[in-house]
């Protein structure tokens, strides 16, 4: 009974011994923005403020507003105008935005501004007696900054360990009354606007919403003198209007603020109401086409779906270049996400609604690809029409490069080239960079990628982009997409060594992009590539032994070309890892001679020191694991890959020349092949990793997709079906010289069949009944003919009885 | 008779062994707690790898920064800042004793009234007590958890007695934790102007703390210029042998420490108060544009800059010029900007340790500590070197 339990539980237990390193299928997922493919990025000067609205799968609130601090510098400029050009803008910025209110206040109190901010030209002017009122204002505004932000929660409370100090809130009310009086006495417009702005802000926070609106109208509405404080103040009027319930008017005001400044764009978009009925009413308030185009753009800038009809509508209102440029870029990024992400990765588009997409992924992919291509053509035609109507300039260049990309998507490269040739030499840097990307894409599709000149041209482009990426991390997205598509082209041409290295490059770029917000940068992802298996993963799946030879040669080249130097990177510090992979592939091909020859080139103790070999290749490979219920497993066995293969070859050679040895030798070889299968104790001879649900998850990994079918073919299907093991057991049965050998061969044929049966049934759908296991005739032979053998006595078990009884 | 002697002998042996064991346990020889590190992070977490490293170096004491106190000009009072997160992730803290540290800015001393400082002493004391209570609670849970899991899970025992045993484990753990702390260190860069207020504060804090001895940090200028700085009214000072210059200074080799600079401060005489000594192993890099300070990068490695000849040109020892534009954090670094690596080489730290061990008169119980605990910092010097520095002071 105990034996029976053991044999039944053998499979399930053995599946628990998983190796985790190469298993990418569970526990960790890349986010959608990381895997999203995007070749296109064309940014006009002034579009930076729209970055939170670029097409992305990231959460909206993970983006930051006005990265370039355009608004803040405008404010600094106003101070400079007030105080004179001898005051440096950077000095003003430092005091206004990089000096804590506390540090400023203490310096003011102790009259140590000059001492503590020595050399600051802004401070030097502020402390002059004639500028006393300006200094008082600044001190006041810093105090309000402290009230608003509490210095980002720096101050804790003595009351308990986990509380913060908020005692200062009451001070705002006090300041409110001071401000009212102060504003009446002021004559300097610069100061009046600043105090008024603070007053509006405080009014809003104190819920004096009517005051906030009235104050804006009194001090900013239709007033002379352009100031960045005007849209900032209007923001509070919009919020106050929204809070009193006038959604349409608030929406209109949000659109005004959105249009007039950068810093508040993000928050305006958060509050902007995109309901079609509200948009309709908001449009009715617009006074001209520009205002209408802004309102419609705002309603479209976060639309994740097809927005071409809206684009056409907006275009009719003559939108400014930046609005239209952002919308065009978004639309192209959508199209390429829909088309390229499923084509070149194992994922669907990164921005998607609902999860139904995956139900019949392959078929859905085909249908959607067709629809998306049709949409891309429609979009292209619209852009060509716009191009015709647009005067030469930045927007026309952007449209040219956009059209060229859509041509590339639709395999119309000659037309694409025409549009690219029209781009001005002094176009914005981002457009010129995109033009180079387009040329590279066209090269991939239309040139011989194996020609040295093509490779040289591609690598020049890639290296230049790499340089750009150091200053603009978003370029890593282009690099990731570009290297991924080039890799795919080489893969199509069976240049696996080059394709694999480019694949690794693309992964490296992807990682750099993923982490650009976390200041980790490029080098911190080096650990991926220092991992033993990770750089081998692509080649483990796609390479032949000759591909590995090419890889080894590439690695050793003394005078590589620029292209070769670029692709080979620093991935394989130890050539023996490649040789071991080559031997593994040769073994999967059942080319024992090449396997042995390759293993002989590797140092004997290599497997003791690297990867997980010594933990998974540590049992006698000639003792079938399936029979472990009747013997004590010894995990201290000194396993050596070379010795093992040599022994198999010796056994086979001896069997070839000596019939008397055939029975015993074939049994041993059968055991060896059984153990190198999924079911054996030496499976790591064939694979680098193993999982419990190979059909479903393990071999369906996030980078390479479903690999199960490929794995089933390994070693003439021996890995999952024990074909070779069975072949040798059957041969052993034929040539056996005694009943002990026959008994063992019969028993193992049963074990092979039973293992495969269990494996197949374990993966049946819940509602499907498993077919009955039908033992082969050898199993009956084991009982009928060899019941007196020692093999029978040792290994006979009730499970066998069960199946025979069922028969 | 023979038989009784045969029976008696093992009994006597057992009694003797038991007595010796009891003697040992009742009169334990107090182990010196003088191999120390400063733990200056905002969350207290020690991994088993950290523990292993500590064991390898024989570290048996930690100075732990509990919180800072700064002056809030708007509230017109001193408030706590950056209180340590008291999560405990440590597999083995049995052999480690702790000293809580509180950093008080000199601005507090400049601005607070005497009455406010008296109040502050009470608040500091009570906050330390709260953190200790929270930490001991964590420690208790940590100590109680595995003990119960590994020692009782397989023993059939009635629940009441199990609870009693568990309670005794918890009581023991709290007591054990309390025994780990005998001192509190106050860190303040006081000046001639603020010394009277600060010393009054220290006295008052000591009066309020009967369980713990109050110590103070001592900067090198305070050590050297005793007439100006005064001698703090404490039994022990921790001499901080680093931060000799401001990192923002351009024309210096480094702001951390150098043996030549140190020689200007360390005299042959004896400081009137018993000293512990802190040595620097931290590092950073300072970025300058046209000689003006632009920013700092923490936790760097000198070798990284020396080996990267594509991006950096070595101008002189530890000073590099950026050869390419880069983004570091949110700052754009341009070609021509300079970077000074503030990291003492092993040979430099050797010299500093030699000088201090030779010149400073330390007690048998004096601690040698390193600022601060970070495996990267430690690996820059190597475990063997750190052990060597400890040994220098032990002989």
C-alpha cells in the first residue's frame, strides 16, 4: 500500500521541484507602457507642456506637469523685469523655487539674507531699502507656501510618532484679513497683482468662492500687462466656479487656463468635464475658432481610441500647431501600438479596454490588424490632405514624418521617402531624429540587411539615438522598438545569432525606458545580463548549434566592424555558457557525437561552479527516477555531463558490435533517456528550467510566447513522450538474454506510457473525462512471464495490479 | 560502600557542573561593546546578510539615529523631523546593543528660549521612550515568533502552560531589549554663542533620564578649541572625525577628512571627558559648474569614474570632468562640469586610523564606530580592513 502511494504521488511531487531562474511566466510582469512599441515621436518646440497627454499606458497621475518649468521661468522673468537685468534669472529661480520657506524666514528674521545667500543677485537687490515692499511680499508668499504645503510633510508632531504638524492652518485666516487691508494701500501694479493672486488663492482655500471670482475679475480680467499670474489666478476662479456648480462655465475657464499656461495644464485636464453634452454647452461659450479648437482638443487628448473624426473637426477650427501636433502624434502612437505591439511582442496593444482581447488571441490579432491597417490608411490620407494645406514650417515637417511612418506601416516606402525628402534641414531636432528613424525603418524593409553598408548605416543611426537617449530618456522607447523590429527581420532570414543579440539590445533599451522615471538609468539593469540564463534565453529557444558557433565567433572577433561591436555587447563573459548551450542543443537533436565533442571543450568542473547544474544534476542517471519508490535516492552522485554522454555512446557502440551486450546496454541507455526526459532525474541535460504546468504557463513565457509545442519535439519527442527511452527498452526486450532484463524492460515501457498518460490528463479541461489508460502488452508480460524475477519482486506494485484488473 | 560511591560520583559531577553553570550565568563577564557602527537611515532594517557582515566584523553596538529636531520659524518652536521607522527586519540582534541618537540643529539653540529648551528636553525624552516602546514591541514579536514556532510546535503541551511559557519568553525579550540601551547621544553642532543654552539642555535632559546616560557628539573644532566651545556637561563624548569642510567648497581635496587636516585638530593632551571615536566610511560626489556648487550624489564609487573614460576625464586625484552631457536625477549635467568624488581611499583611512589610535587616549570601554552602516560603503574598504581598524584601537 505504501508503495502504491509512492508511485501515485511520484509525479505530483516531482513537479514541485521547480527551478525558478528561467521561469518568466509567473510572479513578475512588465507593465504595459514598458512593452508598448513606439517608433514615432515628433515634438515641436512648445509641445513639452503637453507631455502628460502623450499616448501612454502609464497611469495619468504618474506624469508630471511642466517639466521644463516654463511658467516658473516666466514668473522669474517678471521679477527680473521689475528689478533690472543685473539680477540673474537662475538666482531668482533659486530663491523662489529652491529655497525652503523656513530657511528664508529664518534669514529674514535674523537679517541674515545677505550672509546666508551670499552672491545671489536677487537677494542683493531685494535687501535694498527701496525694495523693502518686494521683500515683504516675498516673505509673505513664502509663508503662504509653508501653509499650503507644510514643507511636504517634513514637520512632525510631538504628540505621537506618526502624526504631522498642522497647527499653522489657523494662520491663513489671519492673513486673509491682513491682505484685504494691504491691497487697498498698494500702488505698484507688480505687487498688486501678486498680492491679489495670493488673496484669490486664500479665498478659494477658505471656501470664500464668490470672493475668489470677484477678486479675479477686479484685478486680472481685461487688465493691462501680461503676467503668468493671470492664468494661475484664473485657475482658482475656475475651481471656485466649478465648486459652486457652474460646470459649463468652469469647463470654459479650464480651457482658457489650459491654453494660457503650462503648469496648470495637467490639473485643468483633471477637472475638465469631457461629457459630450457638457462639451457641447462649453463650445457654445467659445468666442472664436481657436477657443473651440482648444475645448475640442481637451476633450480628445485623453481619448485612447480612434479619434480621427474629432481630429478632422478640430482641424476645421484651425488649431495651433502644438495642439494639432500632439493630436497627430497621439493618433500615430495609437496605430503603431495596435499594430506593432501584438506583432513584435507577446502582448496585445498596451492601452486596451477590457480583457476579452485574449480569448482567441491569434484570430483576434488578425482581425484587428486588418481593421487597424485600414484605419492607418484613412489617417494617412487625412494627414496628406492637411499637408497640402499647410505652409512650410515645423508643423509641415511633422506631418511629413508622420505620413512617412504611416507609409511604412502600409509598405509604401517609396511614397514615404518622398515625404521625408521634403523635410527642411533646419526642422526641429526631434523631427530630424524621427526622419532618421524612418530612414532606418525603410532600410530594414527595402535593403539587404546582410550587406555591410546596410549594417553600417543602421548602426550609425542606432548609436546616434543612444547618445540622444542619455539626455532624453524617451528615445529609449524608439531604440527598443527599432532594435526589436530589426531583430525580427534577421530572425526571418534565419540569422539567429544576430537576431538574438539585437533582441538582447532591445530588452536592454526597454529596461532603460522603464526606469527613466526612477532615476535608475541604464547601468542598474545590467544585472539582467549578468544572470547566467537570461542572455541565453533567446538562443535556447531559437538557435541551432551552428548559430551558437556563429555567436562564439562573433564574440571572439579581434577586429569587429562597428555593427558587430554594437550588437555583441557584453553579454557572455564566459564562453563555456555558450558551449554548454550548444551541447544541450546537440543533445536535443540527439547528435551524441557533437554533444560529446562540445562538452569536451568545457572544463571538467564547470558544472560544479555555474548556474544550478550541481543542484539538479546530482543523481545516478542510469537509475530511473520513476522507480525511486523502491530505492533510496542518492543526491551526492558525482554527475558529469561529458562522462554521462561518453557512457551512453560507449554502451551503444558496444551493443552495435556485441549482441550479448545488447539487452543490458539498451536497458541502461533507456534509463539514461528516461532520466533526461521531463520525468527523470537528469532533465537538466535537456533543458535549463522546468515547471509544473508546462503546457499552460511555464513554456508560455512573457517574452517568447508559447514554447510548449517546440519543446515537445525535443530529442525526437523524448522529453515529454519518452520516445527514445521506450525505443531502447523495446530493443532491450528484443535482445534480452534473461528474464531479469525482460522484466525491467517491460516495467519501464509501462512507466513511460503511464507518465505520458498522467501528464496529458493533468492538463485536460475540468469538464473533460480522462480516457482510460490501456497498458501495452509488455505490462501483461511483466506479470504473466516474469513474476518470479527479482525485478518483479522489487518493483511490483498495486498500481500495476489496478490497471491490469481494469483491463 | 563501593556501590554507593559509584552512584554518588555521577551525582556529584552533575551538581558540580550545574554549580559552575549557575556561577557562569549569575556572574557573566560583561562583554565589551566597543565595535560599533552608526545606523543613520530613516527605516531600521537589517537583513540576515547585514547580520552576517556584522558578525564577521565583530560589531556589537549600533548608534541609531532616532529623529532630528529643527526650528520651525513659523510655529516659533522646535519640532521633530525624520523620525525613524521602527520596522525591525533582523534575524539576529542578540549580540548587538544600541544607543539612540537625536540630532538637534544649532538653529534650535539659537532661537529657543530657556523655557522652551526645558520643555524640549521633556519632549525629546518622551519621544525616545515612545520609539523605544515601539521598537521593543517589534523586538518582542520577533523574538517570540520564531521561538514559539520552532520550539513548541511539535511539543504536546496543554495550552495554559504554553501561554505561560510564551509570556515568559515575551517578558524576557522586553527585558533583554531594555538591557541593550544604556545611553542616549545628543548630536548638535553648538557654537560659542549657543553653548550655554545647549549645556543647560543636556543637564536638564540628564536629570529627566535616570535610566540612561546622556552623551554628546563632539566635532573636531570643539575638541580642539575647548575655551571657545566649552566642555559639555556629560560623562562621555563621541568624537566625530569627519566633515572638516563644507562640500560646497571648490578648492579642497575633499570635505570629509584628511590626515593633514586632522593633525591640525588632534593634540597630544587628554580631553577631560571619556571619548568614543567615529571614523568616516561614507562617500559622495560633488558637482561643480565653473567652480560653483551644483549638487551632490550620494553613495558613489571612485572606481566607476576612473574606469569610465568615455564619460569622464580625470583632472587630478578624485576630480573628474564630464566629457558628455548627462541627466543625473533631475539635473542636466553639461560637458565641462566637474565632479569631485568624496571617498577616502583605504590608504587614507589607514593613516587617519593610525593617527587617531596613536594620539587619542581612549578608555577600555571606548567605542570605535564608523559612519555609517551601508554595505556598499563597507565593501569599498572590505571587512578585513574594518576589522583591522577596530583592532588598532583595541591594542
